[in-house]
C-alpha cells in the first residue's frame, strides 16, 4: 500500500455513507483506510460497515480502531497517524467526501515533484450545492505561513492534501490532545514551515459546511479555550523551534487573534486575562491592541476594527514583497 487515508469518526451517522463511498470508490488502488471510532454514540460505525460490505475488494485494507474513550478529533487523527504504515498519508473528515480520482491525482503529483505536501482545489458544499471553489495558494512558503498566522485570510485545512508520512515522523509532529478547535491551524503551520509543497488545480475535496454539529459550527466555551490553546502552542513552537526571525513580528497577530476569539465569543474576562498574562507584545501597536481587547470599557467591535486595519496594511506589505 502507498497511501493511508485517516478518518476520525464521531456523530456522523447522516454523512458517513457518502464519505465512505467516495473513499472506497477511488480509482487509486494502493490505499489503506484507517477509521478511528472516537466512541461515537450514534450508528456511524454500522453505516460504515454497511457501505464497506458493498466494496468487498477494499475490505482487507480497511482498519477500524476504537478509542478507549472519547478523546476528540486531534487525538483520533493522531491515533490514525500512529497506525499508518504507508509512505504517504491524508486526512479526511467523516462528514466530507472526495471526487473518485482525487487520491490518484494527488499521488501522481507528489511523486512527480518529490515534495512533502501536495494540495488541490476544494469545494465548499451545502445541501449538495457547491457554494464556492477554492484554489490552492501559490505564495512562497514563508509568505504563506505569515498569512496563515494572521488568521481568517486563507484556509488552514489539513484535509484536501497528501503528505509524506516522514514529514510527521522525522520532526516528531503530533496532534495536541484537547485542541479540537484550531487543530488544523496548530498542525498545518508546522508542516508548511518545514516541508516543501506543490499543488494541482483539480478539485480533490468537498468540504461540507451544513453539519451543524461540527466544531466549526459550535463555538462553546470549551472550543474557544481550545482555539486559545492552539494560538499559544503555535506561537511557542515558532519562537522555540523555527530557526530565524521571519515570523517573530507576525506571531503577534496570532496571539491577538486569540484575544479577539475570546472576546467575541463571551469568554469570562478573568479567564482571558489569566490566559494572556504571559503574553508581552514587543511592538507598541500590539501593546495597544492587547490593552484594548482586555478593556471592558472599549467595545470589542472597535478593537476588532483596528486589528483589521493593522492586519490589512501588513498583508499588503507581504503581498507586495
């Protein structure tokens, strides 16, 4: 087998049939499938087995692993990654699906270019209607990562890409348990900062945004705290592990984004101040933004507006250079 497709499963009874059909129907044959049951409480696993019964040629290459208890999507992805044995891996969310030739096209490109990462276009879909098609980013690696660190500009998805497994194992990258909102950002920024990348324009993934139970559509206090942890972990990694000064200034946008996330979603102010007590900005504009976001007297909308203005100027400089 050459490619491992890693799929965490939890609460997707309505969606997993289409996902599994798109995976088992791939034109590329050298695939092993690793489904990680994160103790789902619905019929997701039964539906998966029903679909698998229709693809007997795939059965000997399908592995279903059950977590001891519900640990979240990050831990489920890591469990799949730990079990993978192939040279290449890709992640698929169990409420999404792919065109049947997606793996074949991604595999051909990554072999042709000998890069660590290859991605393609993806479609955002809702109730079987395509809302938009997003094409791959063509920026250089440093500019790409800087823009990701600014948040809410480019998609930071881990799905829709094929990776050399050695990119994870060689650098000992692993998903952080407890980071289930912001987990893609947590991992993708690391991967892009350390790996070479190529792309194709073909659509290789269909991202469903009509699953109201997904993390993206449920910003509970737990998820907000997960997002804050993701921002902190990313900044800590770049400050301690990435050689050079390319990202130092940009990391302030990452940390201020966490403040914005917390304030816009009503996190308790004492919790926010405790979380941000160790963040000491080294530029006056971020000192001011931190004070504004931590002030109860300043409406959060004003702080967000100023952040967007500063970010827009910075992004203009990146794209110009």
